[in-house]
C-alpha cells in the first residue's frame, strides 16, 4: 500500500508540473481570460481527437468564468503541437501510473496466492500426519477386534460343548464355566477395554484434523463438534462381552420342538458386528482413498465414499471381490445357523427330561454340515437333506439366499466380461468370420456349378437316347 501511495504521489507531482508549464506557456501567448482545458487522457481517443484538431488548425476555447462555448479561433500550428505534446506527456505519465499500479496489484495477488498455497500445504501436511496416526490406531483396533472374536468363538465352543446327562441318558450342551473359560473371558474384557481407549485416541486425532482444517476452533471439543455421537456409537458396538462367571441360558418350545440358547452365544452374535472394522482398514489401505485419487475425483465432481470404493473394487478386481464375499458370507451365515439350530431338537417331545436343557441337534453338530446348508441356500438349490427348523434359523437361511443371488449375479456379469471380446478381438473375429463366409460361398458356388453341369449332361444324354430310338 505504501508503494502504491508513493507511485500515485509521484504521478500527481509530474502531472501538476506539466499543468503549470502549460499554463505559463499559454499565458505568454494568450490572454488570461482563456486557457486550454486540462483534458482527461485516460484513453487514447483524446490523443486522436487532438491530432485531428491539429490537422484542422482549430481548437475550442472555453471561458473559464461563465463556461460558455465561444467561437472557434484560429491558432498557430506551433500552439497545437505544444498542446499535443502536453497531452502526450500526460498520457504517458498516466499510462506509467496505471502500469505500476497494476504491477503492484499483481505482485500482491501473487504473494497472497503463494501464502495461501503454503498455508494449504502446511494444513494438508498436518492433516496427513494425523491421518497416519488414525490409520495406525485403526489397524491396532482391527487386530484387537479379530483377537476378541477368535477368543470368543473358542470360548463359546468350549462353553457349549456336549456332556452326557446320566439322568436322561442323552447328550446335551454343557453351559458351564471352568477356570480356562474364566481366564479367557477376563482376557477378552481386557481387550475390549484397550479397544475403547484406542477409540478415544482416534477421535482425539479427528478433532485435531478439524482444528487444523479450520472447521473447529481451539476452544471446540468432541461435544461441540458433534464427534461424540460417532464415538458413542462405536464404543457401544465394541462393548459386548461375557462376564467371567456367566452361565445363563434360556429354553422354551418352538415349532413342535424344544430349544436351549445360552446368553454367551447371543453376545457372540452381537460381536460379529465388529467385523465392519475390516472394511474400515480396507478404506485406509485402498488405492481409491489416496490423496491423488481424491484430488482427481474432485476434478470430476465426485466424492469418494463407501459406495464408490465398493463399485471401484468390484470393477478392478471382480474375481477376488466375489470370492471374498462368498467366503465371508458362508462363514457368517454358517456360524449363525449353527447357534440357532444346535440347541433345538424335536426328539425330546416324547421324552421326559429331568432338566430344562434340550437334546442337542445331531444334524448341526459339525460345521461342514452347516456350511452345506448355507451353500444350498445361497445357490437356491434347497436339496432338503438338512434344513433349519427354528424361526431364526429360517430367517438366516432366507437372508443367505438373497445374498447368494446377488453374488451369483455378480458372477454372471464377470463371466460375461470374460467371454466378451475386446475391440481388437472383435475386429479379428469379424475378419475371420468374413473369410470363412467367403470360403463357404465359394464352395457352394462350385457345388452349384457341378450340379448344373451334371443336369445338362443328363439332359443331353436323354436327348441323344431319344434320337437313337
């Protein structure tokens, strides 16, 4: 701003000096009553007009007292040239002034842009550092989640193992804890506690990112920014665990049979929701969530979300994606159906049992049998040798059939892509087919010509035979 003021002051001084020189020169040649008006020469048209007046040797004089237009008086060529020289100088000074002002403005704008770019780079660098910390925290959370689910599955299998009931002389689920189960459950509780702490650390880094991106001030916290809602939701999802001495179970009658379910099995089902963290880790490590991919997506007015990542992954690696979805679906549905069907039996309707526990279902004793049920449900075959009998088991089979149809449609699309020809292959195919058609036409033409000659020969022979007779 100071530079602009100095330039303006210098230009004003030069312009005033020119005006004074012009007035002195004009007063010496003319009366004081008349003076040449100081014209605005911000555009070049005034110079063109003055040049035209010089050629005509005429110039309008204005009365400086009453402002009325007087008659045109003849002037000498030298006076007009002096006026033109004065206006030319003034035009050059004004031009230099405007040029310097524009140059100074451009410099200031360039400095501001550079400052913004530097600030943006620093902010993005800070955000990237904090995003790295979030990725590391999420990887640890995913590792602990997998440990939690693995230990819980092992504990549940041990907790629901078979035991022989000497009173009823049948095999039932045990539903009793021993010291190993207690120790494993304590270990699981400790893992859940670590996951909760890591979630708090993760959202602390998210709050820092909001502050560095100027979406939140230094006085804002998790509650004022609204991050506490997501934090509470994730903490609630991660909380489910079984207490060390939990032996509870409940039983009842359903569809002409008796069921017995343990509370530990239902808690384990709730823990399966934690597997969504696998998707979170994939989003962190995926090609589609990199900084370069996000910048390119912004250029095409596209936001990279879960939906885009799913479609892009299936498009890029369809075979691996379909296999992963099949394996994950079969594993989850098999586990759920076994929990609902293993403790259900129709054999105890005619037997008086001394306890409320149901006889175990021998058809769902092995996981391979359950996997077979899920496969025939997903492929909508429905072989019928083994099938779920409980309401919840049937519901899981219904969901698995819908998921199976979706996977089958993806598989069909993948097969059509494999069978489909590329552009070059289509060109080669059309050329080969054209040559093959030409060969067939030539062969048919040869056959027709031979047939015609044979007919002509037969006709000729018949005519010759008639003549001989």
